[in-house]
C-alpha cells in the first residue's frame, strides 16, 4: 500500500483473522513464564476478528494509498476463521489485549514508511 502496488486478497476476502500487537504477545509470554502453578497451554492473541477485506481497506485508508485490491484464487488449506479463545489467559495470567487494530497499525505503517524512505 505504501508503494502504491496492488494488494493481493486470496479468495473472497471474507475469511477472518485476529491481529494482536507484538508487544502484547510478549507481555502474555512474560506473564506465562512468571506465573506459578500453571504451565499451560494457553492461547494468547486478540479475539477481535477482521476480514481480510476489512484489513486491506483499513490499511488503504490509513496510508492514503491508491493501491487496488486484487483477488486471486483461495488457498485450498486456508481456514475461514481464526480467533483465539483467551479465557485461560484472562483467568490464569490476568492478561488480555488492549491495543486495537488501528492503534497497532499506526506505528507499524510508520515503521515501514520510514524503511521505504531510507531505501
């Protein structure tokens, strides 16, 4: 999007994913390593779901990009939905994500924009 190149969408783009900012995942792992009397496993992630189309459109808006979405054939093994159940993370680690998608995308976009400017 930052380079104005097409964004590839596999399938219809209605498959959903849950995105979690990396610092929050690190915090969950840190809590897991420092929690006594609990060894897991535990899911860490963000249960908020977005379709691939929603993600792409959000990135386009946030970058003021003129990139076009290009749909290609769906991957045969691509699940329609991925959403972690973080019940144990809440109960055992006192953890749940707080950073919303746009909040996490902002510094990510800024980082890659700066990289592109330097190259």
